[in-house]
């Protein structure tokens, strides 16, 4: 049942999206009921959310059928909806396999990798084991400032008291501001992995890349602070400078170890 899958387990809903055509009728009705089709913002919200699910559909006939229904509901041409789907599909594909390039992105590479890593953990067959491997690699390098970093911390608390992962229980216990990021991770379109071990390899690689990025950022921030302190001239600053340089050296050693 689509309603139960959406309420109780976003992962089950994701599977329903791929396997059950009827789920799209329910989803479209729900989005139309929850948003104002008479405003541009309402239409944008409906189209954006619905297309994120439609992009998962492999059958082109089914896809076209629901694109036409969507265009009718929001009063927008089928051609415009199709172009928007192409944009959404391209965006999902680029995020699913993060790339290191010079293109300007709205979010930083470490933010995209955090989203990808959390999706790998939550959607894995053994989330607790996958999380344990992730934390062992990231160690204390993460600052826990952004939503996905905070969710990882909540996951650790969850598994401290639970052996298995209950998506609904976990989601219900999250602060409201973290729920959208959690829902995104449960529905994130991941590459197909042959087995759990292949997924774990991807998790370890992604976590190692994130650790490197975190260390580089902290070193950059420290370098700026050291430069500022060097322009000052008093004993207290000299003592602080020594501490900052020592910390920078420690981070440099950690970064060198990640590259071995």
C-alpha cells in the first residue's frame, strides 16, 4: 500500500516507486492536495517532487503517461515538463556518482559526498556495520555542523540502543530540521551494487575522500589564523601561535597518512 509505505518506511516507498505503477497516482494526488496549483510556487513544488520519483522509472510508456497527467494537473505543457525531467535526471546522475572537477556547483563537493555517504549507509543491508566502518574512517575529522553530519551523529545514538535499523522510528526521533535531509537519503538513487561487500568498499572510499576534504579545510582555516596571528606582536600571541602551528603539523601528518 503506497500510503503505508510512505508513512512507515521511505525505503519501502522507494521500492514501491520502482515496482508499482499505482503509487504514482497516489503520489500525484497527494502533492496536488498539499500544494496550491494556482501559484507558480505551488506548481514548482509539485513538479519538482513528482519528477524526482518519475526519474526512477525505466518504462518509457509509463513515464510518458504520468508526465502527461502531471502537465494536466499543473497546467503546464508536456514539452516543458519533459525538459524539466531531463534536467532532474541529469542532476541525479551527477550527484549519484560524485565527480571532482572544476565546474561550479551550488553545494560544495564535501556536502554532495555527505549526502551520498548517508544514502549508502541507510540503504545498505546492514546499516549498523556500514556506519561503524564510516565512523572508524572519519574519526574526529567531521565537525557535525551540517545536516548530514548531524544525522550521522543521531545514527550512532540510535545504534547504541538498537541492533537493527527502523527507518520510521529513527525518522520520527529526528529534529524536524533534519527530516528533509534524512528523507532525501532514503530515496537517493544509488548505483546498483552486486552485493553488500561492494557497497562497503564504496562506503570506505567515500568516507576516506571526505576525511581528506575535512582535513584540508581545517588546515586551510588554521593557515589563515596563523597568518593573522603572525602580524601581532606580544607574548600571549606567541604562545598561541606555537599551539596553532603544532595543531597544523598534526593535521598535516593525518592528511599524509590518508594518502599513503
